[in-house]
C-alpha cells in the first residue's frame, strides 16, 4: 500500500506540473507570440526546470501543439476530440438542424479558446520547419473532424453536394481565421458566431426544400 500511495502521489504531482507548464505556455504564447516565447521563459513562469519542460513535451512546436489540444478540448484529458461526449449527442441527432446545433455549440467555445494559437502556427510555418509540420497536422485534424460531421449529416438527410465538396466547405467554415475575423474584428458574440455557423452550414449543405433547415436569427 505505501508503494502504491507513493506512485499515485508522483503521478498526481506530474499531472499538476504538466498543467502548470501548459497554463504558463498558453499565456506566454497568447501575450508574446510564438517567436518571442522561449522554453526557458515557460519553465520560469511555471516554476520548473527547462529539463522538465523538455522531458514532457520535447520541443517548442510540440509544446504549442499540446496547448492547442487543451484549448480545443477545454481540458487536458487524453481523450481525442472525436471520442468525447458531444459525439454521442451528434450521433443521436435525427435531423440536420439537430446535428448542426450540436456541432456549433462545440465549435464556438473551442474556437474561442484556440483560434489565436492555431493562427500563430500557420503564420510561423513559412519560417519554421517544426511549425510547418504542426500546421499540416492541424489541417489534417480539422479535415478529419469535418469529414466525421459530414458523414453524420448524410445520415440525417440529403446533401446538396458530394462528400468531398461538403467536407471542403465545412473545413473552410471551421477555419480559425474566420472566427478571428467575425469575433475579434467585427465584435460578434460567441452566440452569434454559433448561430451563423449553424445557419451557414445549413444553407450550404441542406437542400432548400428540406424542412429541417435551422431558422435564421438576426
């Protein structure tokens, strides 16, 4: 029992250290940008050694990726986005309106937490090989999510276009740059962004004759 207790305590301490590092890194990336944020600065902010940060995350691009994963999910649980609770609710949807409402409620807060960090990756990818690889990974992940949603939409009704065109369209709607333009530059609230996302997706995916198209809101 004492050995198990010590092991559990070490695991809990490691989890708390990881959370401190991620919180410190996220704050620095937001305030200073990627280029100006060093691993040493993150370590100092978190109250740990540089070696601790490097042992847990390996490199600055992977540290940023971990921050983005937490920002998208809203927590640091090791559960992929497409294996979280919202997917069960989406699977249970029987109309396009129900499904798009679920997706928009997930996309809104996820974009709010992560869009700035994701854009930092794309902006730095041209001059940093590590960020270029991360940018490609993020693009693949967004496309994977878009594909999952489109395939569930096809189960609820007929779509305007084929799967590939529909995935391309949803992938574009989910672009963090779109969120930045609407919310930060035009001052939209999260609720307005979510309603726009759902109604725009409905206009683009659901034929006009479909009675389950979400109603537009001002």
